[in-house]
C-alpha cells in the first residue's frame, strides 16, 4: 500500500507519499481499506513534533477516516470483512490501509458517505464533548464561537444551533462570516487577520459584549487563544463557561484570576484524546449520537474540499496558515 510518511519531525514539506508494507490485523484488530480521511489542525503539529504526543518515526499522520474492513484478527466480534466503518486513532489515517482495534471502528450505514464519515469524529466529537459534557448546553444558552469558520468552530455552531441556542460567530474575514451565516448564526463579529494590540483588544471585547442579548455570553468556545482569548473572556456573562479548545492563533493565553472571580465563571479545558481514554463509553455514545444526528440531517458537516490522498501534503501545510474552511477530506480512489 501507499501512505504519507513522516520519517523525522520536520516541516510538512518533508512528508512523502511512499510504498510501505500492508498492515496485518493482530488479535482484536481489524484492517480498514481507507476510502477517505479527515484533515485536522493537529495533523500539521504532530509531524513537526509539536503535538501532545509524539509517535515513533516513521509514521503516517491522520487522526480519522472511513472505509471498508478488509481483514479481521483473532477474537474480533464487532466487525466482519466488508463492513463500512469510520475510525478515530491518534495517527495513521493518511494511507491506503490502517489497522485499528475492533472497538475503535464504528459501523456506519450504507447511506453515510465515506467522505462525510471520515471528517466528523475529530471536529464534531470535540465540539460535542465540549458543549455537552463540559458546558451542559441547552436552548437557553447564548454561545460565542471564536475561529468559527474552522473545523471545530463550524462543528460547534452546528451543534449549538441543533440544541436551539443563540450563537454568535467570530471570524477574521467577511467571507468566513458568510460561511457561518449558512449555519444560521444569529450574529457575526469580524476581528480581522492581524493580532490585536491593547486598544484593539478593548474594542474587540466591547463589540463582543454588544452582540450578547444579555450583556454576556453563557458559553464561549475558544479554539484560537492568543490575543483573542482575554478580550473574549471579558465578554462572558455571570456564571458562564469558557471552553479552552486550542491555540490556532499561536500563543497560549493566560487569564487574570480576578476575571473568574468577578464573573463567577468557569474556565474549562477540552482534550478529546484524553477524554476518549478516560471515558471511552461516553465518548462512544457521543459518536453514536453524532452519527444519528448527521444521518437525520440535523447536523450538516461542511466538506469544503475532497483531495486525492496522493496530492494532499500541500493541504496539511495550508491548514496552519488559515487556508482552510470547514472540513477538508483526502480520498483514495
Ligand atoms: N482540545 C482538543 O481536543 C482539540 C481537538 C481538535 C482541535 N483542537 C485544536 O483546535 C484548534 C482549531 O482546530 P481546527 O481543526 O478547527 O483548525 P482549522 O480548521 O484550521 O481552524 C482554525 C481557525 O483558527 C483561526 N485562526 C486564527 N489565527 C490563526 C492562525 N494564526 N493560523 C491558523 N488559524 C488561525 C482561523 O479562523 P480565522 O481566520 O477566522 O481567525 C481558522 O479557521 C487547533 O489549535 C487544534 O489543535 C483541539
């Protein structure tokens, strides 16, 4: 089979598309012929050695995908050859085949296209966990989503709207705001493409407060961090929840503790990989629920591009410079 290979931690341009040995299913494992794999921001980080864990080299990046089971190991009872499945694993999806534990492959109905199933777990799984388990979202909530036209951001909008919450999207450009509008957001804030200095941070915070119908958001979903985080936290309402999801804008922010005191708010961390390890059954239930909502068209993942896997290295580089909206998937013919 062929695979995108990371031979040493280095810039994305050093990845190669190369012939490697086919994987073999061990006990409790299945081999999946990958039809599609979803691109995520951490795929850019992991090949440079900048992610939360560092696989042995060589390895293939790619957290998630979907395809058809082509062989099963001893003791496998959840799946059989020919089953359509989606999977979520730390790496290995940017290839023609992958071996995954039987328990990490999830059956998908024939009606669920591989390219849609391939791009749901990381973005929708993260945003569902954040909004449901960490923030206990309900239709009474007013949610601010930063970096809202990105993968996890759009998923957060889609999920929050499915709960009936009021949603405000914050993005860098009008064009990205237009994409969020298609998901029925109630208002949009454009923060521009530059970093915010002290004065601009104050203005951003003031503008955010005007966009809340009750003087402060009950949930803030933040996948970007850096200079946007503290002004956003200042726009939270009494007793709100600030979800720390990622730092796509660069720097990890820190918050003055008096803000949490004055707002009576919680700053709550979200880490989907650790959640999957610590709470596997809730994690699986979440994915089943997301699958049902997508199949029922109550959630609509935005697949912006389908790129042949063999030509996809450029897109792994592009995601780190704001060059991607919604979800990009790589496909094998
Ligand atoms: N905690 C978890 O478990 C978890 C799970 C998945 C992802 N994440 C993290 O969440 C973040 C977003 O992931 P994603 O898949 O949504 O990525 P994405 O599709 O690339 O979206 C990220 C968004 O961040 C904004 N951004 C602001 N400054 C940026 C910069 N300097 N470079 C790139 N983007 C910038 C961009 O929107 P604007 O142009 O509108 O600003 C972009 O749309 C990443 O940091 C990722 O590691 C965390």
